[in-house]
């Protein structure tokens, strides 16, 4: 019988950008053996699962998000035997291993696309999205790729355009084709059979494209600010309803395993109802977890955070599990984006992340308060960012993990050249932080273990206790969080808080319990307190 509360319902999942975590062989690139060598750290940290950035073979025009073989491991990162060993050794430490699955597109070096280019009657031609040009020879419609350029490239041999919502080296798959479905069912089963605990599904919202290839509209005044910053709203180039039937099928496949495998979607939706739809219904469940980008991309402000969290929880069906994250390999690191590299604000943000109901994802280095790194243009690797030099780029949040004060931060041997430049690491690294009781790392470890001990993720709801422009107080189960999310002192009145035992505080405190319902908070101060059982 499956457990009543599977691990993913209350998990702390740790995202590892494998190339940047730990290099075991001195080539300047992190790898699976290096990851295995760091498992004791992850166990000490108290994580339940690790999600690995793409590990499959790739030409690396998008560092693994352009897959050329779904059934192997990139040689730079290791071998299948290393993956098997990782799964075994992580499991011995009660850590599940999740992989990144890229089903929206392949590499142009994938054998399917190479065959598709061989002619309009080739076996795999319909695995991809093709369309004839307009009468004037221009692309079939107005869709744009992630760089802002037209999302279509001309195959001169056939005179047809192929679709790529990302780089031209990443042709989009045609999910209207049954052969594509069959291939990915094989992919899921291959990795599930090897013991992979689940997948984070890249571009989970975008697999199906409009069958009529209608033009995307311009954003409207009611669209989310993130959408309004784009020239087009991707209404027809992604976010099509047909994807839900696919996830119903994948969920049945995942749930047939014991223990059940987990599907975590990269669900770029800013409408709560459309986001919640990726969880399906009680009768036809879809994804187990979906990334909440309205939360990740909102401002670190009390009212805005409360609105997104409460709006999300209200939209989700009973039994659906929210998942919270503030950083990843695309959007940057929250200590910089939210906190302006102020450790006080980082501790306050971590206090909120740790005490929300459901699961959470930490990006590697979040536990250190690791900041974005200013990577000079000449040292950038990410082609998508190089194509948009006016933006800070994604390399800034993919730089190597700082392990120690040694040369190259203990990421790779002193004589090696890291694949991306290191950020400042003399004062912010794992070894130094572990030895410092007041470090962000040790603060997060206390929060993480508290989260596990009090099973905060298992709680089905959140109750607002107080809210104003600076402070937010809420209750999850028998635990309350009171946070001043501002750089000014404030006082907040929280009825019923008198006598509550202080479990964790961002600031040093002498009292073990609160004297009354009125709580004075310093800038960026957060308290996590124990309440009487309801």
C-alpha cells in the first residue's frame, strides 16, 4: 500500500546544476561522481530529493536542454553506471533522485531531426512542426522564440520552415504525432525502471502548439506584468489545452510504480486557474507538482507574497500540493533578485519558504545566501543570453558552487579552469559557513530540520493571522511565522500569540516565548513559533 503522505507532499527538493556543483576529474565541469562525493553534505542539509539539471547527451548549445539522446548520460558528466551508483547511494541516505526531462524539443543533432531533414517523406519528418512559408516567403506566422527572433527557420532543401520556440538548434517536437507519444513513454519507463524518482518536466505548458498555427496576440492590460514585458502573449505557440490529456496518461504511468514516481512541471502560468489545471482533477490527476512562477517572480513584499500564496492555495483542488521556489537556473538567485544580497533579507525570505505548506525547491547555493555573479560578456557560455546582450544573462546564476577557501573554491583542482568564473568565495563557502554558527547556511539547516520535524509541508492550508505593508503573519498547522518583510522596524499584533514558544529567529533573542500578542520586529526579522495544537 502506498504511504498516506508520500515524500513529495512535504519535500525539500534541492536543484543541482550538475556542471557547476562539483568537479571530480579536473576538467572544470561538475559531474555525477562529484555529486556522489557531495551526498553527505546533502544528507547533513536535510534534503529529501535532488533534481538534476539535464544529464543526457547534448551538443550543449543550451547545456543539456538540447537533447541528442534520451537514453544515456552526457560523457562530460559521467556514464549510466555513475547514474545508477548515484541513485543507489542517494537512496541509502533517503534522498530521491529526479532528472530533467525535455519533451518540448530536441537538439538538431538528434537522430530524429537528422532524419527529418532528409526529406518530406522521411520516417521522423512528422515528429517536428513544419509549415510552408507565406506567399511572400516569410515565416508561417508571427511567433517569436525565446531570444525575440522569429521562431521559424527555413529548411532550404524542402522549402518548409521548422518551429523552434528556443534556439534554432532546438527544433520543437510535434505532439500531435502519435509516434512522439510512444517515444516518450519509452523514455519515462527507461528511467523509472532504473530507479529515478521522477522528472522535472521542462516547458511543461508548451508541448502542444495550435493546430491552425494562429498568430499570437499582443499582451493586454489585464495580463501579468511578466507577460506584458513581452511583445506577444504566447497563447497559440504554447499553453494549449490538449497537453492535459497527455499528463493524465503520464500520471497513470508514474503512479503504476511502487513507490509512485513524481512529475514536477515547469508550468509558466500567471493565471491561478490555468496554473491549477495542471494538477488535473481528483478523478483524473495530472502533475503531482507545478512550479509557481507568480510566487518566484513577485517582489519580496508582505502584501504581494501573501496575495500570491493565498491565491494559489485557493485555486488548487483539495489534495493538490503546492511547490514553492525563489531561484533557479533561468530566473536568477533570490538573494540578489529579492534581497539585494542582504543576508538579513535572505534569512527572512528563507523563513517564509521553509514554513509554507507543501513542498519547496532550493537552488544550489540558496542555503549559503549565494548571489548572482557578474560574468563578463567574453566569458559567457549561454547562447540564449549572448543573443540578448542587453539582459544580465543566465550564466550569472549558474556559476560554480563554493566549497572552501582553497583555490577554485574546492569546486575543481587548483590547476583546472572552471567552465564558468567563480564568484567571491573566500568568505562565503560551505566549509566556512559550516564552522560559523551565525551563517545563513546554519540558519537554513535549523529551518529545514524544523520543517521536517513539524511536518509543515503536510499541512493542507494556511491561515492569515496579520498583514500590513511590512509584516505578514500566518499559521500552518501548529506553527506560526511572523515576518517583517521590510528594511524598517515595525510592530505587529497577532491575537493568540502570547506564550508561543520561539523555535527559530532570524535575530538573536533572549526570551524563549512571546510575552504578548504585540510583537516588535527589527528590519527583516522573522520568527517561527510553536502554537498550542488546534
